[in-house]
C-alpha cells in the first residue's frame, strides 16, 4: 500500500491548520477582553433563527438592556452555532457586552440549554 502524500495536500492541510489557529486566537482574545472589561447584564432568548450559509445553523436572538437603559435585541453571531437550537426560547441568559458597542457581546450562561 502506497502511503505517499501529494505535496499540494500537505500545503492545504498546513494552511487550514494555520487559519484555524488564527481564528481560535482571535476569538479567544475577543472573549477574554469581554470577560475582563465587559458589562454583565441579564437577558432573555427571544427566539432562535435559522441562518443560511456554507452551513445552516440555528442562532439565538437575545434581548437585554444596557446599563444606560438602551434595549438591544439582536442575533448572536458569536460563539458556537449548531444545527439545532442551543438555547430555549424564553431562557434567561447572562450577557457580557462591550460598553462602547453593546452589539459586541457574548452569552455566558443560560437557565435552559438544549446543548
């Protein structure tokens, strides 16, 4: 059995590994920055939306009120997306957001999770 590898395949695999590493480091830095400097507030999952793209996933729409009294209702485009809803509609969640841009946020935990 011949186990030789095509040079192009190795290059593609290395490039994929580098891209995955860069994505992970960027996401971790963003999350760490929010954890350290973000504002924590309660929120609620309003509904889940089906998002079409290269992969089809369900993402939660959350509503929360900032410390300045602004109500935000938006699709969570961050975090891990799944083919099934991760959070139940109506679940209470803890949100951490960037005080300069409340649309930059993460869901820290939820009262009810499917996954």
